[in-house]
């Protein structure tokens, strides 16, 4: 059953190339391993509505049984992209979000629903800050996002 | 991991997660109350109705197994061991032991007297564990008049707590069955694969005609390929078995065993049953997996958490690993688990202060030339000035072994010069370093002894082929090496123990035993390091010294364990 991701991603791609919710755009999907998406946050003063944030999706052969790896990218050349400030987003782009790890992931999710979740997580944010221990984590972390054990689940932030 | 970030719940799942977590919390409360109830009933019922278990457990010696708790022999006060303290917070009732412990006095009387530091335990192979489960399932199935398949599910659901299961079942059969996913509905509509036309699977987007699909009664329907792949991921990569959730977004429904049987791919059933077996051992307080990497055995021991201040339950696995049943660390007799934990923490915290001590090099106290320790023995001879001294205390070696010499004891200085805070803190540091020094030295020496043994072993192999000595004839080296390892392991922990020990009239006996073992070990270690060509001639003497070491070790452990049981030791910290 190797490579179940193929058919599913092709279907997702066909749908994404059509209509997407406001603020979410497909940048590129050169193959069935890596896609890039851009996000805009529409009504939160912390994130100017014209700023775009770049998300990188990496899919394993096992997608969607296995969650994709999703991180924010920082681009310094044109177009410039920054990593949004949020208490669950580290300055290296790693996102601490339960639906992206094995416990919280459901294979029913897809690229679009992940984008919507991240977008709404930013839209509802009121704290102009990074996670505690950000500097230390960014300096020392060598693990891939899916192998990191984030310690607490806190629906309130 | 330096981070302690609270993970954010995705909005889409937040609502459903909150909705289900509340009833779950309530459930825990209810079951706690039930557990409390079952304890008091247990207490009342125990003396009057000792229950006989079926002896058919698939073990070679049922007597051993049955007498574990009864012959735990924790001294006089143990006779009241079924009487749980009123304030006992950890509810750890295990009917097997309570039941088994109440009878079979003959087996206990006939058994050879155990040493104070020995506990009874049993090692189980995976097959043993399987048959234990089967026996219990059969027993309970009989009682509840349920098929064994359903009983297994019920037992796993209550984490193998038979008492609780039976009570809750008797209390409200329907509710119990429902909670375990065995309700009427399941009986009337057993899980089955349904072919659906015009259905699109939300996971793979497949929508062709004749698609095989599956859903539990939560109605989250997916194609069976996806369901199977999902289960494969959970079982193979995430090691889950007894509590796998529905793949639907935010759905908390646990996939019941019948559905799993229907869907788990054949090549995974072994792995799946292995994992189910793991949950059996994990759920039982009296069972623990051997912590050795790749070891498949489990050990059963009746020592409870609350006994751990009175006994250090070292058990020995089939794979030769000796470990503490209380904390699963390598054998740490005679030091109780709490003190081990404290000591390790302290050594970590103070590692910088302590590091310089365990270094391999020191200076000769007489001529200051650098000396490297490359064997386990503490008897050092300076190559330059021929000064013979003790690596531990840097004192003259000639004075070791005379009755007044104490290398193991820390001499508290008289009160006058420890008056101010600085002096006091210096003294407390010195005291710590004294014990740490000796602790670390044995750890390191054990390693060096092992190196020497391996070197010697190679030479012995060579010797065999050239001189005609048989492999059997060189086994005394192996025995000596093992004795050294074992005794050093014990000695190491005597120093952690001594660090927390407050002086009373028992301490001196302990220190004498410690010193005797220490000297016996140094003697053997010194002989062990002799050049290979001399070793053959030393065989008899070495065997004697090996036996002597082991005897000194038993004496020390027995005395320490006896006093621990009788609570004669006074510690300078709380045993908490
Ligand atoms: Zn469901
Ligand atoms: Zn499917
Ligand atoms: Zn083992
Ligand atoms: Zn322990
Ligand atoms: Zn010297
Ligand atoms: Zn000494």
C-alpha cells in the first residue's frame, strides 16, 4: 500500500487550485512531497493585513495517515517573509500545535484545514510574544518537529 | 528538552475535546470511590474467606508463586500487612496477592530460610504471561457468564482490576458493558465491513463503486484500506493497542477488540497481541518488565510501594540483569530507593564540585609525581619513589588493614572548629566528598576490573591453546571478576547509604562490615591484576578470596536489610 499519499494529494491539489478561503494562497506544489502556502491574517492588528507568511508542508508516503510536517519559513530575498510572532510559534518556524502531532492528528485533516487552523490561531492571538525558552530551543533543537515532545496542551492560549 | 510550552489546541478540535474530558474526569472520581469501597470490603472479608485460586497457572512451581506475599517476612509487623493504613493514598490492592497470601503455610515452612535482603520473585516468559491472562480471563468469564472474548475486553477496560470489574459489573451490568464498548448495540450489530456505492472516503478520496467501508457506532466511516493503514500506523509505529481512537477528527471513541480483530492486518496480529500483553504487565503493580534492553521477560514480586522504606527488593532476571523491583534501576542494595533517588539527584546537582575527584590521575602524596589509576585496586605504588599509598584516602597503605585505620569512615571534626557558617558548610562539603569519592571510586573500579578481565580472558584463551589448560580450568577468573563487580556494586551503594545515615550504636557495626568487605575486595582486586603468567599458580587462593568476598557481602547486606526492616537505622533525612 506504499504511496497512498499520491491520489489524495492530487485530489487536494485539484481542489486547492480552485477556490480557497480568503487569506490562503497556494504558492507552489512542484511535486507530491513539498508544498508552499502563503497566509494572511485579516483582522488582527498584530499582523498587518498585507503581510504574508510562508508555510512549508512536507508529506511522507504515509500521508494522510501520518501528519505532514508544517513549518513557517523566513525568506530574506524578494518576496520577504517573516515568521509570525505567537506564543506557540518558535522563531525558527516550528509550530506547537496539537493537530500536527500523532496524538492530535486525524487523517481527515488536509492542507486546507491545517491552513485554516493556523490562520485562526493567529487571528485570535493577543500576545505579541514568542514561546518561553524560545532562544534556548532555537539554539539547541536538532529534532524534526514531529519528534519533539511538547509538554503541555493548553487550549486557552 | 528545554521547552515547556503549552501546546495550543486547534480550534476545530477544542470544542469536542472539552466536551468529552468532563465526563471522563467524573468517571475517575466515581471509580476512585468504588476502589475505596472495595478496600474496606477487602479488609473485612480477607481473614474470613481466604479464596483458593486455580493452581493451573502454567508455571513450574506454584508454591513459589503463592507464597510470595505471605512469606515476604518483613519482620513482626508484617503479620498485619493486610491491614492497609487508613491514610494510605496509593490504592494498590491486588487480589491475587491478597488471596494467595492467606494460605499455604506449609510451602513457607518447608522452604529454606531466606536472607533478610532477599525477596521472593518470579520471572515470566511471554508465554507465561499469556497463560496468566488466559487463566484470569477464564476465571472471570465463568463468574460473569460472559464469553471469554468479551471478558478480556472488560478486564483490559478496568486495567486488570478484577475486584473493581466484578463490583461495577454486578452494580450495573448494562452500563459496564456500554463503557467497555460491548453494549447491546454491539451485540446486535457486530462490527462488519460494508460495501457502499457513491461513498467518498475522507482519508484517501477514493469514491469508486464497490468500495469496502467501515465505521463504529460513532458513524465516522472510512474505506477499509484507510482504516487498516491507520491501525498499522498506530500499532507498528506508535506502539498502541488497547486504546486506539477512531480516526475521525476529534472523536474519542476507542476502537473495540472486535473491530480490531476484523481490521488488523494479518501480519500485525503478533505485534498487536504483544502490545496487548505489555498493557497487562503495565497495568499490574506486582509485575514489571525487565529493564534490560531487548529483554522479553517480566518479573513478579509482591513488594509494594509502601514497603520500599523497609526493603530493597532486588530481583534477578533470566537474562542475568539484577534490578530493583521498586524503581527498576540496577541493583542498589543496601540503599533504599528514596535515598538512591536523592543521592543521584545530589550527585547531578553537585557534579561540578565532584568531578575533579573521580579523575583518573592524582599526585603521589610523597613526591608529587603524577599517577594514573589503570586497575581497579586502590593499592597504589608510586613508580618514582616507591611510596605505597591508598588511592582513596591517600594515606599509607601499610596502615590499611590495621584495626585502628578507617578509610571508609568520615571522621566528624570536633564541634569547636565548625562553629561559624563557613566552617560548617566546608565540613558538610567535605563530608559529601568523602562519601562521593568512595562511591565514584567503586563505580570506576568496577569498570577497570572488567577491562582487566577482558584482557585476561584473551590471554587465557591464548594460554589454553599453548599450555593445554582447559576452558573450565580458567573459569575461576570469570568467578572472581563477577564477584568483584557485584561487591563493588554493593560497596558503591553503601557509601550513598552511609551519607544519609545518622550515627547511632548500629552504625559502627555497619562501618565494620563495610570495611571488611572493602578490604576483601581490595585483596581480590590486587590479586586479579597480577600478570597472567602468575595467575595459574594463584588459582586456589583466588577462589578462596572470591568465596570470602561473597560471604562478606552477604553478611553486610543481611545486617543492613535486617535493621532496615526493623527500622533501627536513623537517617538524617526523611525517608520520603
Ligand atoms: Zn469516530
Ligand atoms: Zn480511504
Ligand atoms: Zn531480563
Ligand atoms: Zn530501587
Ligand atoms: Zn612518589
Ligand atoms: Zn584508604
